[in-house]
């Protein structure tokens, strides 16, 4: 999975996603990115519930977001996701939200840390996840 071959997840903009001006509310872009990362794990056959039962969790550690152009009600969009940097206990994902014309509306760099859910201390990312992400 690379920038040239990212994981893609479709999104439709619903009324609840927009503000009074008819544009997607800024916090909802972050929700779109979160959903796409969750679906990426599902695509690899990784259940977040199973990970949690195994005392493995992922939390957002750092995020940078660029809002470039507003998305509007009923638009069909795609979130493209790929890993940029993989470390022992963290992954930095690049994510972009594009419309049907291929225009980038929003882009983000999101670092997630792998932690033990009880202590929130960093732990090594499970090997089966690393192998899927680095294919």
C-alpha cells in the first residue's frame, strides 16, 4: 500500500455532516479519516474488538490537517489512506479526501500509537498487522 496504490474507502456526505452553510463541518473530516482507517484494518482481516481483547489498541498521538476545499451535501467522496512511516509502536498514515473530479478537499497526516488499553503504555505493533500494511 503506497501513495500510488492507496486503500480507498467511499464516503457520502449526509445532512448531519454539514454546517449551516451547507459545507461539511471541519470535525467531520476527522471522522471520515477515522472510519477509513478502521475499514483499512477490516480489509486486512483485523478486528479491532479482537485486538482490544488481546490487550492491543491504537490511539491517535498526533494529527496535522489541511482543509483545502469544502465538501457539500450529498457529494460522493473517497478517502485514500496509506502508511507513510512505520515504527515499532506507531504508524503515520497519510490520508486524503477527494471528490469525484479527483480534487483533494482535505489531507491529513495522522500518527497512531499502539498501546496496551489498560495502561496506555506503548507496545509493539503485532506482526500480522505489520506484515499486511507493508505488503
